[in-house]
């Protein structure tokens, strides 16, 4: 009798052990590049709230923007013409945890390479050179970050570099932190603050949507964008860097940059590469 129970239980125990071992492996030690080749797919974390970089087109139910197009071009470069790019929505705040948990293979979402973030993840070579700026209502008395004195209020997005950037550049202003760029712009338009601070490209994307809002004061920080990849994924990181060099060399990158930023008034597309 006991033998029969054992005979039944042993395979179950084996199966459970195998499943549990598999679960652990999927996050910590799986090789992204091997996995991408096997599935013919790369899973990218992109913004869906950021005009020009990653914005949900509700009619088409597709996310569109510069980051999305670069991710598609890199995917084809890495996996070949049949390679698939899959997109998962991230915000400034959720992108790092989603990458660390293994939900996405890489982040391509207006993300600045900083020494602090480099402690947690690896970054590709720079793929877009942005700079910190301000968006204000036309005619506002705020002309640059120097005008953000005591009694003024500025909106920043959670998980972005601008909590710190503003603290350094305008320590006396009040800061309103919001969850994403859609909410941030809505709050500015409803008069909840005097300015919104983030990267110039993102702010130009907002000013195109509503001409009553303008980018002012030039840039007060450098924000070089990189593609974030988990540590311990050097083969994938190197492959992404080679693919990036290739699309910069063969004109694909220039075409994408021109498509999204060529017609943006006040933005020099030659300076981003
Ligand atoms: N580039 C800045 C950052 O990585 C701001 C843009 C964003 O929030 O994604 O934090």
C-alpha cells in the first residue's frame, strides 16, 4: 500500500520541483539573447503617455513614437526581417521594477543614463541626447528655471530624474509629483502649477498638442537616453549596441529621427544623435 502511494507521489514531487526551478530561472539566469532567438521576439518596455516617443494611438490600438520605431528597427537588425518586437507599457516609475522582474527584455522609454541607475541596470550606448527644460503657459512670468523661486510650483513625474533635477536647480520652488506625463500635462493645463519640467523632446511633444504651452529657457541638464538591460546580460547588451551602431550607420536612425522631430519647431534634429 505504502509503495503504491510513493509510486504516485514521487512523480508529483519531481514535477513540482521542476516547475519551481523553472520559475526561478526565468527571471534570474535566463539568457535574453538566446531566448529572443528562440522565440524570434524581443519584449520592449515603452512609454504610452509620451507624445513623439511612445504614445498610445487609441484608434489603432498601437503605441507609436520615436522609441517604438527605434525598437522595431533594432529588432529587425538583431533577429532579421521576420523578428517581432513586442511592446509592454511602462511609466517612468514602473520601468525599472518591470525590467528587474523579467517582464520585459529592455527599456527604451526616454530613460536618462545616470550613475545612480547604472548601479542597478546596464545601459546601451547613448541613442538620443535630450536636455532638461520647462513647459509653461504662453505669456507666463516663468522664463527659465531661475524664475522658479519661493511661491512657485512645478510639476514633475514620479520615477523621473526631475525630482532631483529641480531640487538642485530650484531648491525653493514647490514640487508636485504626478504618476505619468498625461496626468502631468493635464494638471499644468488646469492651472495646478506654474511649470512642468522634463526633457525638451517630451515638452515639445506637449506644445505641439496645445499651442498655448511653450518650451522656455533652453536646457538646464543633460539627459542622454540609453536602453536599459538587466545586469548579467552582456551578450544581449553587446548585440543591442552593434545593432544601434548599424542603424545609425545605414540611415535608418536618421529617417526615424526626421520622421518624429524633423518638423518640430525649435527642435534641432541634428543635435540628438
Ligand atoms: N529622461 C528623464 C528620465 O529618465 C525624464 C523622462 C522620463 O521621465 O522618462 O527620468
